[in-house]
C-alpha cells in the first residue's frame, strides 16, 4: 500500500489488491472520523482506489527459467552445449 495522497480536502488511499481495498473500506468511516476529529477539519473525505496491477507475476516452468538465464548470461549456452544438457 502506498502513502495516502491529499488533494484539496480529499484523502486518496491507493490499495494494491482487493483484500486491502475491502479491509480499508470496512474501516473507512472510523478512519474518516478519527482524522476529522484529530485535525479539527470536518470537511475531509476519504476516497479508496484499487490500483491496477502493472507487473503481474508469472510462474515460470523449467524451460522458461533456462531461457531467461541464457538471456542474462551467454556463457550458460556454451555450458549446455559442452555438457550436452537437456531439460
């Protein structure tokens, strides 16, 4: 979760997944009451947003892992050829 943004009198809370979103949403009124009382500013509102996942993690199989290693280190290719390795 990121640090909340404050634009005018709106506090924007960005969440990284649906579970965080639902958790914060369930406490939204308590958070808003607390902040308004502590800051003595009752015009503050809270907006909760669900951030889109930009880099979705993908699970790689053995062949994909090897291809990725080969891209990062070309000497691996020569080792595979030299020892006649296979997946």
